[in-house]
C-alpha cells in the first residue's frame, strides 16, 4: 500500500511538471500538493532526477524543475562524446538566460573551436538555439525555452532596438491621466480627501493604459512601473506607498502615484507660440499660414 501511495504521489508530481513545461518551483509544488510532506516531495524529485526524467534549470534568479524534453535526450546516444554532454549540461543549467560560447570555454576549459563545432551540431538538431540578446551578445539555451526579459530587454525592445518613442507615448499618457485625476480631486472640499483622491495605484494606471489599446501586447505591471518611476525622476510624478493588506503573517503595500504641480508656473509670455513654431518663417498676413487664422495664437491670447 505504501508503494502504491508513493507511486500515486510521483504521478501527481509528473502531472504538475507536464502542466508547466517551462518549469516548476518548489513553491508551486507546495501549493499544488498541500497534503504531500516536503520530505516526500524532495525524495520524489531526487528519484526523478536520478532516473533522468527531470532537469534542474535556472530561470531568471530562480531554480526550477522541468521534464526532460525529447530534444535534450537526443544527444544521449553512443556517439555522443564527453564534451557534448558537458556543454549540454551547462546550457541546461543556464536556463532561459542562456550562456555564451566564451562563458562555456571559461567554465569547461574546452577549446573554442570545439565548442563552436558542438554548438553548431546541437543547433542543427534543434536541441539548442542561438539567441541574440538586447546587448547584441549571442547566447545558447535549450530549444524549447523562451528567452528571459534579461535577454530580450523586455516589452520595450523591438529586436535589439529600444523603442524610445513608444515609451515616451506611454509615459505621456500616464502623466496626463494622473494630471486629470489631480484636477478632479481638487474639486473636493476636504483637503485630506483631495490628497487621497489625487493618487492612483500602479495597478489602476496599468489597467487604464491597457484600455487605450496603444500597445499590440498587454503591458504588464512591472513594465508600467518602470515608466512611472522614470517620471518620478523627471519630477513629473510623486510616489507614495499604500497599505493594501495586513494580517498576522504578512503586510503588503503597493506604489501609488500622482501628478506633481510645477513649482513655478510658466508665464504666458514664455508660452508665446511663435517661439516654437516650425513654420514661423512662412507665416505672413494674407498668406495661408497667417497669425489671423492660427489656432495656437488664439489659444494663447485667450490666456490674457
């Protein structure tokens, strides 16, 4: 009966690994199998690892367990040499951060031409793949893995180029949203209520930006927070911590942001539209471009 129970537990662990092809942390195992003692879980993982059924991989800064793919087993043949095994093991340990040929040479003390030849062979068999990082560095990882954000540069990279204009557009939308929020809050009579109403959490801001459908892919909270923090450094926003949950075991908080007011408001004279107009040399009375039909001039005059 004990052996049957152990077999059932092993099947459940394998089932979890199948549902998470990119890897499973110990925390996921604990949450998925709350009734399985940690000691038994460790024994099952060690057994599966010894039998060559699972791999221990590095995903970002975490260690994860993953089912050994068919691709990674292709090299375990009689024709495979020691160098192939060593290089493949090093690639596996690197996880979705990848490893460069130079790093392989330093770690394994194998001649560079031999490493290049083996990697080329593994690449041709679709066991490993080469990925160009955002820093233009070539790294290798298992063929079935998706590169980490540390490698790709994240959402705001297109290939190897950082999309500065796209980030600027998102940043301006965040700022205008918080600016409108602050103006609305100033209509409240209670000063304390004004302050509270002028803030929006990063989650609320992220939801608003995604609702605009500016991006082809859904922006994640860390992506938006990076932009918001950059706006804090630019003195456009200020950040505050808001307590979200508090119990006997854990206290959590989240970042909240609001638009800052300029310390010294600019004068109307400094906002004279002709000073920044790109076609002011062609602007003359009676011409198609004229001060008499300039909407920016009318808006400026209305300030007086």
